[in-house]
C-alpha cells in the first residue's frame, strides 16, 4: 500500500541558525514519502541553506506577511494528501512523521498531534513540560500538527501574527482531533526569539528532570551546545595512544635490519604510535618515513615493548618492561642454550613460520607463540618479465656460512650445466665471512652490503633462484618468487611453510640427510636439513628444458607471494597479537577503517560491485581495516564509509556519523550512486567522495559549502593478448541496454552477440529475438573471475557494450573498467560515463554506434591504445595513494 504524501510546511523569518538543522530533521525522517515547503519572508534570505533535493522547495516572499498567511501560502504550494507543521526552531524525532501518520490513518481523524510536550529552555539549560488544564477542549502543540489537506482547504488559517494554530483547531469538531501521548516525538525550544512568550509561572508548566530532554537531544547535542555557547561544539578529546617501543637493528642490508624498518612503518601506518630504540644502526638509505619516526621517538621504560632481534644480552634492558613481546626466529631444530629462559619472560613470542613456532615449543618456551610471516615490499619486489637469454642464469642469495648450503648449490649447478658455456651462476652474499674465489669463469661472486631497499636488481638478472639454506623464514625465497623467478627451494625448516602454502609454484627438494648443528658461539642446536646435489641439479635441468612452463610457474608464484607474503601485512598482524596478550588486553592502535555494507545486489542479481571495489582498494591498502558493521570507535583513526543505495538505513547511519563527530573521528563517505535526494548523513560527513564527474557535480550543487572530492575507482592492468583477426563480435554486458538493443537487432547485419556478466531474467527473450534476426548468440560463463573474463573477451570480442539503463548505472560503470582492461574497444552511453569520455566511444544511438565502431578500424585501435594508457594511469595503487592523501588532510584539519 502506497503511503500518502506528507507536505511539511516550514514558514520562517530571520532564523538562519535554526533553518539548516530543521532541514536536517526533515532529511532524517524514516517516512519516505514526504516533501518540505519552506516559505521565507525574512530580511536574511536562507535559500543558500537549502540543499538541492527534489523533495525540498524554497519560496521567497517579497514582503513580510503574518504567520497565518505564510502557513496558507505553504499549504497552497503543497502537493500532499496530509500536511505537517515543521517549525524551524524545534527538535523533531526521526520517527515523528511515521508515528503520526500511522495514528491519523488508524483513527480516521482529521488532525493529530502531541498533547504533552517537553520544552528545553536553551540559555537556562533546564527542562519543562506543558500540560493544558483538564476539562478544556482537545489541545495539541501547534508545532506537531498533522492534518488532512481537505480539512485545511475548508478551514484556512486566520492571517494572524501568532495563535493561528489554536484558532485553526477551534474551527474543527472536537471528535475529529486526536491527541498523541508521546513526548518522544518533539521537543519545543524556549529561546528569546520565540514568537509567543512562555509564562513558566503558569500552573500548566512543570519543571522536568533535565535528562528527559538531553537523552533525546544527545544525537544532536553539538548543535544545541553551539546555540547555547555561541560557538561550535568541541569534539570529545580522545586520550593519547600508548606508545610501542620497537627495539631492533636498523640497516637496509641486513635481514632483521631491513625488515625492522618496514615493521616500524607498518605499525605506524596501522595506527600505532611507535618509539624507535636501535640496537644496531646504520642510517644509510633508510627511508624518510622511517627517519621521521626515529627523530620524534622518545622511548620510555613503561612503554609496551617489541624486541625484533635474536634474544641476546642487548635485550636485557627491556626484560622488565610491563608488556614485553619478542619477534625472533631460529634455523635448526633446537634453540641455543638459555634462549628459552629469555623468551619466557615475554608476554608472547612472534615467530615468522610454523617451523620456528614448533622449535620454540620443543625447546621449552611456555608463553604464547603466534606466527606472523615476514614478506616483501610490492613496490620493490614485483613481477619482472625476463628477456630471452641464450643460457640460463642461476642466482643464489645468502651469507656464505654452512647452513646456507651455498657450496652444495655450486656443486649442483656445475653438475646441471657441465659443458654449457652460456650458463651463468651469480652468488650474492654479504658480510665477507668466508673468502671464496670462483674456479669457473661462468660464476660471478658478489660479497658486499648494498645500500638499497632490497636487491631486486640481482633477481632481475636471473632466470632461476636456488634457495637451499636452512632458514627461519626464507626471505630470498619469497623475494625471488615475487619477481617471477622459478625457485628451487629446500622444503625444510622455515621454507617448508612457503613450499606447502605455494604448492606447485616452487620446485621443492627434500632433505637428503640431517646434519647436526654445533656451531660457535651457539653450541649444539639439533639438526638441519641438507639436500642432495643430484636432486638440486635435476630441478635446474627441468627449468632449462622447460623455459615456458618455468616462466608460467614464476608468474603464478609472483601473484601468490604478493597476496600472501606482503610486508605491509606484518604491522597489523603484529598488533593483533600484541593487543591480545597485553595485560590487561587493550587497544594499541587507531586504524584507518573502511566500513562497507555490501549485502545488496544493485539490481543486477549479482553481488554488489561495492564488494569488488572495496576488495581491490584494500588489496592496495593492506594496513587498513575493513568492517561490515559499526565498530568500537576507540580503535578508529578515520572512518571511510562505502555507501551503496539499498544497503543502508539512513537514520542509523546518520546517528553513527554523529557519534564519530563526538569521538573526534573524521568521516569520509564514498557514494557509489548519488541519487536526486539529499541524505541526512551527507550533512555531517567531513567529506563526500564521488566516483565520477556527474556525481561530483550533483553533490557540489546540493551542498555548496561542503568538501566534495572525486576519486575515480582504480583499474586492472591486465591487457591480455587479443585475437589475431578482427570480426564482428559484439560483447554486451548484461543489464546495460540489452533490452534496448534487443528491439533493434535487425539493424545489425553479420553480427555475433556475446553476452557476459550476471544472467538476467529477460535474457531468454533477447536470445530468441537475436535468433529471429539471424544473429548467432554466445553466453560467457558468469562465474569467471575478472582476469579470466578479460582474457575471454580479448580472445572473442571486437567491441564491448556498456550501456547504462539508469537503474543499474553504478554497477555498469564498475564493470566497464574491466572492459577497458581487456584491451577491447568499448562503447558506452553518454549518461554516467563522462569520466571515460576520452577512452570510450559514446554515440547518441546504440546500434548506429556499434556499426560505426565495427567499421572504423583506426578508431578501434585508438580506443584500445588509450584504454591501456588510462588503466595504467588509474591503477588501484594510485587510487589507494589518493585515498591516503585525502585521509591525511582530514586528520590534519586541512
């Protein structure tokens, strides 16, 4: 049943400080079929406060008229079956319209309203209620009137300056008026600007406990505090975070030293406050981000402390820390003597692999042990396409000590490539712990500390990596995998975790024997795995004889590594452990937080595109937390809401944003679909974000004084190989103009339709019409992943169509970015795609546009080329950087 339209009438005069709030109370109503009529005859026009919204109409009068006359003008301008008074200076509950409409319709009354009203005396800060004397005619507060339009038409308001509402009610039969005993709907404000004075000494007025008013005003308290004090309300000052002291070596050419720099930055990026306490230090090549943290560091004895190092004597000064955590590793089956005693003084131990965790347990560590893998920086270690080389270049990386098995690797390489003069071996080591002079001119020995973040340049020169060492984690293994190298890896100790997790993406060799480890200064420490030379040589021969398969393995290994061994995941995972085991457990960070309520479908039948958008964005922002429901604001540094129509309750979202304001948490909202109606939460967000120029323009027109930003979504950069010949295959994204196209298929000759995307109910009719027009139709599997679909389209289609039908515009816009990444030229509608105008073809007529593009090879090639450039200029990494830049300005108050 359709709800009747309610026209809310708001006469106003020179009440600028109230009007915006009154409009806000209208916007947040849970009754969804209402309009607001504002009639203004003041000397200070307030039209600039009225947001652009089809439901709100502002009328400016040339001359001042009595209040009763303004009410009649507003009623004449209204379209509603019901009319509600909307006084500009009172507090109105979000459920007022729905509660009163239900009451009026259920009782078949002509008028209803609240009889006993609470009042808040602004400057005195006290609460009152008004109760009319018993035995009088039905009385309801004038600001709460809701009545039928035809009742007003028969009984217009007397054109008096005040008291027009009482006179209006006196014209009506008492039985047609219904009083509502619900003071929660409305609070009248007593202030010097009231039209009619209140005589609080009258017996009808009773003082009430202040909390009866403040409990209801709480969500809007900043407005009333500002009114009372003459200035804006101050947000709650949040107590500072506890500091975390990180004690570690810091030097870019060392394992612990290089990882500790990332750990400190990762903790900071995750919202922790970090103090740096170097155990060893070389400032060369450390990043400016790390140096800024170092310069302002002031470690204190009471800080929560994280030691990232072997537990040697240099950790003694931290053993009495209130909350001590140790992140360390070992490479053989038994800890050195005395280590377990040191580790047991910590709240918890963080290990980089399950192997290390087991060694700790087997060696007598009794405190909790949690596994947080190390990783690589995607900005340094990422997929590298290697050129074709005459011979295979093998790389091994590690300190030249027995447990790294470098000499064994040299022997295996010589066995695999005996007589192959094109083969090369690079040994990258450091610390000059053992002199080595190659006895083969094909071997390059590099023993140096390189002052760079990582050694990706050495991996770039290789075709295969030997990772044969006994590792607690195996950093060279994941570095090589990240760059796309096939890796021959010893599948024992810490590297066993990676070999198991990335099964099929590395070339494992199992230990051939177990060798006792008795090495100064550590003494006997169990055993270590040693591979067989022949096994390693066989794997190298396989790579040499299967270059294409090895490259494919390396590419897949790169994808796995960047997903599962990203160094920026280390900071938040470490904080998870520390927050769990501090005594008592407590928050140690405030995170950038994305709130994505992605339960809807956007009208397409498929999961909401906001889900894919959020997943892609978070993949480029690994230190950011994602939540699907309201979260504890104590741990939120900034809240960025991903809003999609249909997935949110406006009133609840508005209340949560107000809570963020009180807690001092900045709020950004990305509107994936910007509708014609203003939303209540738009007013209180610190910034509204649009994804395209049309939506940004609409928001700026609606809220001229608010900060509006446009952050286009990121694009994939797949660009898969295209089919060798060009034909007349038109790929049509389901839900984008498919029904419009179906009726005009007879205008397309010799075309094959390729349907993709989520299946639609009308699809069978479209296929039938295509066949009637003599056009073949194919359907791609709707369950294909994004990259798989792009590859299928690149091999099959000549043109792709994304034609917005209005109701699924946001979904179609998201999907079109995948089309651009396929490398196939794209046709879009003009509406909704202005941001893609330079990289898509946007004809006024769909079928004519398809024919034009199919017939213009030069245009198709130009569009494909510009689309590739666009995708590389608008990657998800750049989208993430734009988000970070926005968040930092919000935090700084810029």
